[in-house]
C-alpha cells in the first residue's frame, strides 16, 4: 500500500478507518465502471439511432469522462512508470484530438470545406513542400533537394538564389534579424534604465505607451522611413521595435530586482563599469531577461505573420493569407502548421541558449 | 594625516566623529551619531549593539559603500599598493548564485586582473582551508547555509585585503555550525593576523574573538563603552570555559542590558 499512501490520506478524510486501505480497489473499480459506462452510453445512443444527432455533446462528455479515467489510471501507475504515463498524456491527448477531428470530418460531422481533416492538411503541407510556384518564383523550403545540382552548376550563388525563393527562410530571416536587432539594444537600454533613476523616470511612461500600440498599426509609418518601403528593412525593423520595447521594460524590471547586496559585493570586490555589467548585473537579471525573450519571441512571430498578411510577396504569413484568399483552406491550415512548428523550434533554440548561458540553474 | 606623524601611531582604521543621517519623509533619521573608532594594525575589534543601532551602516561606510554625512573615515594603505584596502563579508552571504564556489572565491582576484590559473589556485587553496575543496565546481544553490558563509569568508580572505570587515557573518547559522566556523576563524586569524572589524550581536562571540569589544548605544548609534579583552591567544572554544571569559561577558552584559531596556522603553 505504499504507492497510494498520499491519496489514501486524501480519500480517507472524513471516512471510517476500516475503508481506508481499499483505495486501490476503489480506483480499479471506478476505472472499469467509467470505461464501461462511457462505451455503453455511446452504444445506447447508436442503437437508438440518435448518435449522429447528439454526436458533439457525446464527444464533449467523453472528453470529461477521459479526464476522470486518466486521473484514476494515473494513481494506479507505479512510480517507475510515471514518465511513460506523463508522456502518454502529453502527446496522446493532442493525437486523440486530431483523430477525433479526422473521424468527425470523415463521417460528415464537420464542414470539411472550412475545417479540412488533418489528413488533407498533411497532404496540403506535402504539396506545398514539393511545389515550386513558377508564377511568383517561390517555394516553401527553397527546394533543398536541388542544392547539389545547383551547386555543381553555379556554386554558392546558385544555392543562395535557390534558398532565397523560400517562404520559410524569408520568415525565419525576418524574425531572427528583427529579434536580435531589437533584443540587444533593448537589453542594454533596460540595464541603463534599471541602474539610473533619471533615465528611468524620463523613458518609462513613453515606453509603456509605445508598448501597448499594435505594431501592425505603426507599420505604415515604419515603411515611410525607408527608401524602399516594400523591401525587407521595414519588416525587420517593425519586429525589432516590438522586441526592443518589450526587452527594455523587462530587463529594467530584472535589473531592479537584483538584490542590492550583490551590487555592493560586486563593488567592494572591485567590479566597475563593464565588469560590473558582465559579472553582476547581466547574470543577476538573466532569469527575468530570458522570461522576457520567450515572450518577445512570441511577439516577434505575431508581428511578422501579421505584417506578411498585409504587406509581403513572400513568407509563411503571406502564403497562409494567400491560400485563404484563393479559397484553399488545406494549404491555409498547412501555413498555420508551419507557423506553429516554427514557434516551437525557435522556443527550443531559446531554451538551449538559456541552458548554455545559465548553467547555474541546473 | 601628514607624513610627519610617526607611522606606528597611525591607526589602520581611523574613524573620526562619524555621523550618518538618512533623509526620510518625516524628517532626518540619525542612524549613527558622532562615532569615533581607531583600530590598530593586526587588531581584532568587535562591535556589539542593539539591532538597528547603525552597526551595518558604519561598516558599509568604512567599506566605502555608503556616503558619510559628517566626519571622516580612513584606512591606512599598506606597503603593497596592489592590495585592496578592504573586503567585506556580508550578513546575507552575498556570494553570487551564478558563479561556482571557486569562481566566487576568485572573484576579487579576477577583478584585479590576476590570471585564471593563479586565481583558481588561490581559490582552491582557501576552499581547502575550510574543507570545501570537493565543492569547488558546485553552485551556491547546491550547498548549505553554513557552507555558503564559509565561501563568503574565504572570498574575502583570498582577496588578501588590508582590513577585513565582517557584518554578523554567523548570525543566520545554527548553533553547532556557528561554533565550528568560530574555531575556523580563530585558527585562520591566528595565522594571518589581519586587521578585522567584526560586527556581531552575540556577546560570547565578541569576547571569544575580539581583542577589544566596542559597545554601541541604541538608535541613534553612539559609542557606549570599550572593553579590552585580555584572554590568552591562541584561543579556542575551550576559552569560553575560563573564569575570566565569564567575567568579561557579565561586565559587558550589564552595560548592554541596561541599554537594551532603555531602547525598548524609548520605542513608541
Ligand atoms: N537606506 C536607508 N534609509 C533610511 N533608513 C535606513 C537606511 N538604511 C538603514 N536605515 C536605518 O538605519 C538604522 C541602522 O541600520 P543598520 O545599520 O542596518 O543597523 P544594525 O546593523 O545595527 O542592525 C536602522 O534604524 C535602519 O532602519
Ligand atoms: Mg546589521
């Protein structure tokens, strides 16, 4: 009975002692009852010929039932199996949602014109990946399978030309370019604002005001600042601006949150100026800076996708919007899938950087 | 100070009529008033006083980490100009969570531009002195409070300053750890004979460690009394069993208890 001692206590509250050590038995019984009951309810509906009419409430209730089943199953899992159990929940649930979506589409419970099944979205994604659009001279990835051929013919210039036709790389370039261009000065200004009260008082209100502006709304102004308003520069700069403001505000909070005693220790042991920044202020504010970078990455993605929606001839946001306009929802969804995958990948990259730069946090 | 004065007479730490005022919304708060103190070279001086009497404030002023409202404080430089004048052991440890223990201990040397190999050798030597060489590559969150304070102490010692300023370094530790580190401190001090200014709220600690004990009054902090402790060196925990130890302790306590009572009655 050692494994279940925690929930014995939880379950046993207000009950008689004699009932206490039957918790495992209870869980097993409940589990069987819940699974059988759920299946029986679906079968009954089907027998009465009502399943189709009540499909959505039935599916909804089944998911609630699933939570109850999962919870009981979780208590029965031995400590050694916890990892597998947790992964099953984390990946199994989204898989189940996709499967439900797929089946609901296949059986006509969904309007597949606007909500195409995952299989069709996957097919659309595949088509996007291998397709080269002759008219606009673009492709999703830049046809990497042609690289050896092109390299043999034209060398690096050819490879570069090939990759520059990629929607994905266009978006990645804008996001990363804007992110770095905004984050570095943003962190530096944040440090100055955190350390110097005068600068802080002068800038805090202004930054807070610009922070809440939707960056897409000031994009036209940013465009006007450049000789080529339709080129890459305004797109990168508007991302950089969003990241800059966020990182300045965030870093300022991080620097102000550093315990004063670390600043005193740094000074007393001879740190001044750059060495103070490098050895005390930056590492002290690092946890908050990374929390900010994570949010800034999301913001950068939102800004670049919306900019590409309205003002671009290339990019993942552009294809997403383009396929919506030409009423090809499969590929529009495929574009959204690429955006999500990109978000996950960039977040992983940031986490990797965080582990490298902050080894003291395990 | 003119060079005409004989060098022996000049104190290592000289504080002349020092006051500290904090401006607050309801007027000026006097944290320290007209406080003078001379510490000679190689002397271990303990300051005791009710909490809030301005001990930490005074120590930070000596360290140059806080401005002085009135008066003057000087630390006489030694023959070696490269040596730092002072190193502080802070009440809150203040070792950097983002550096390994070795890098923490080597920090002062690093800031003075000493090469990586040499400073890490020094750090390892000092970590070894307090039994922490095994943990050189650990981060502070992986070790206990007592170990952290040891690191904080050897960070100051590795920096080899002219004077060592310690602010209730053992205040947050449990009784056993405290005794162990007190013994370590005594052992190291007998060998190095550094000039030390040591703040504590423990009378036992003050009498055990100090050549002199300075008693301060409750807020605003003033000089109340000085006790010269003529217990034989080298000392150890066994020293606390001497009859003379108990006498010093009782004499200081008599003065201090009157002051604490006065301070508590004065409080609104
Ligand atoms: N920055 C500050 N502003 C206003 N008052 C302060 C400040 N720092 C310390 N004080 C006050 O000065 C007094 C002395 O503080 P401190 O030196 O920390 O005392 P101790 O170390 O003896 O306990 C306390 O009453 C404290 O409230
Ligand atoms: Mg204090």
